C-alpha cells in the first residue's frame, strides 16, 4: 500500500493545475476563480490522504473535479429556481415571487437614477418614505405609515420609539420565535424595553394585563401567532379587549401582525387570517407586518397606525440604520398599487394568484406537465391529488388542495432523481413521496413546466 508521505509528495502544485486548466481550454474564467478551485480540490485530496480515505492519486480525476468546481464557482450563488414543493411562501426559496410589472419596473429603476429623495414638483429634497405612505394609509385606513427593511426591524423600531426604558406587557402564549433562532423577547430586550410576561402558554385573561400594569409600563404588545396554533383548552385576550385595557390605563397597544394580509382570503374560503385593515378598525395604535409574506411583495417591515407614534419613529436615529433601499421601495410601491383593485391584486400578484388558484385549473396544469413528460422514454409519470401549504410562517394548519405529477425514472432512485433536479442548470426543487419525485404545479409557472420537461428530455 502506498504510504501517506508518498501520496503527499505526488500532490500537484496549484500553479501546475492552473496550467492544466489552460490546456483544458478553460481560459474565459477569472484566474482567481481557477486558483480557488485548484486550491480547494488539492486541499480536499490532502485531507483524504491524511484520513486514509485515499490510497492512490489520479491526476485525471483531480482535473475533472477542479473543472466541476470551476463551473460551480463561476455561476452566481443567488439563482432562479423552480419551486415544485407546493409551498407558496417557501422561506428558503425567497418567499414571495414578485409580479412581472414589479420586476420590469425594478429593472428600469436599478439601471438609472431615480427621484428617491427628490421632489420633482419643487426641485427640493424629499423623503423616500413618501413613495408608499399615501398608498399604505389609503389601503389600510391608517393615519400614517412607515417602512423599514424587515418586520423584525419594524418591531425593534416601534418598541425603541414608544417604550424604551419601560416594561412592555405580552402574553406568554405569544412569545414567538420568528425563525433563525430570532425570538420576540430578544428583540424586545435589544430595543431597550423590559419584557413583562403575563398569563400562561394556553390561557391569558384581561386581568393578567390589568394586574401587571405599573407606572413603569410603556405599552401592551399583542403578537399574532402566525406560524403556529394552540388548540384545546385555550383562551386569549382579543385585540378589542386589549385596547380597552390600554385605554383604561392610558397605554398604547402595539400589534405585531407579521403576515400582513391586505386582501381578504376568507372570501375564497382560505383560513381566517385577519387583515391589516381589520386590526386598525379594532383600534390598535400601531400594526406592523412583513412585505414578503401574504402581501406578496419584497422583504420589508411595514408600520401603520397612529400618526403621533409614527412621527416619533421618523425622528428616531435608528431609522437610518433600518431604512429601506430604492429597489425594495420600488417593488413595494408597485405591489401596493396593484391592491387598488382587489381583482387586479388577485390576478397579478403571484402569491395571491397561487393561493387562490382554482383546483380545476391546477388539474389542467398537472395534466399538461404529465403530457410533456410521458413522451420521454424511461420516464413514468402520473397525476396525483396532493396538498400544499401557504408557508412563510403564515396560516398554520391551512392546507391547500392541489395536484402534482409523480415521477420515476428507470434505474434512477427517487433520492438520486431529486438530487439531479436540484443540480439542474435551473435548479428544480421537488419533494419525495412513496419513491416518486413530486412536482406540485401550484407553485410552478407555465414556463417552469417546460423547464422540467427539458430536464427529463436531456436526462433520457
């Protein structure tokens, strides 16, 4: 057996492998990427030798691996993918898809100057927030509005502006983790507030708030549990009840709605999620929510409500650290404009269109994909009834009846096929069910169907 020292001496130098890449015709890639790929693969080979996983060194195999690594490194890391999971707001896949109108406007704005903070009428400096404030107040009925870069930042700014150095009372049953180990209590602490937990996980009463209000109380906070549901022996204090408590003690009520629904999906028989307008009509002083969840826009933290409190936030120096950029602002404005007609919003905002897509239309899409796939030799496909989800930490327990195409390929396992789809030039994200790969058509556009068909055409 070849000893480790001998194998280590056989490892080629980086310069040698870079010359080999030139001989292989790889000359149109930045030299720094070629060098990084050579260093990485040589180091991996060295570690294999040290761990005794490698007993021989093949230069041809090393060249092959370096070429594959160069190809991988030369692609953008953030890429388009096809979402075949049936989860509309898939957090790992970027949540809300933007409409074509929004995408085209962003392309124009990104490649030119804009009136981001400039009044075209007067020629004077303006505020970036003016582009969306009037739209938000019109659509929600709020007195004033403000936007920051995400909803965690919105909660942070609201609490820091309204209750810094004070206690904020919140029910134990609403101390949510919003993902990535970020938790409401930690955001509260970071904002300069003290957390006062009241009630229990499953039951909180009005008296729990009343009994814990003191001269150091700054606000009452209600958090919409949009990413989980507690059922059974439960009780919570409604927004109206909390507002009554707040009024008796001269305290503002803040509602972290999170999901940010503007269109009423109950009309389509989907869930019982409150709209932003509902919350303001129940007289919450401040409501904050995300832009990239049920609203169907870009990532943003949107704050609406009482003008006095919003003006405090506008004067907070933290706002500059949390401010929204021009492309996000452009995308948000165009998305909000689509809500000026609910029919337009449902038809043009991809999130709403996918959530409300009729089942018969989904069946037609699945049958279309099926016909594209069964033409390919070795591919077995069938149309299946399935269930998708809204996702994005919204509407827990709401499943969306859907259709998928179940696919298998001769002599290829489901795990291998799923991996091959994931590593396609346009990655296709699927799920596995009963040794079949499923592509749920609810979250696939017409163009996506042809991307999938092209993959299987090349595969066979």
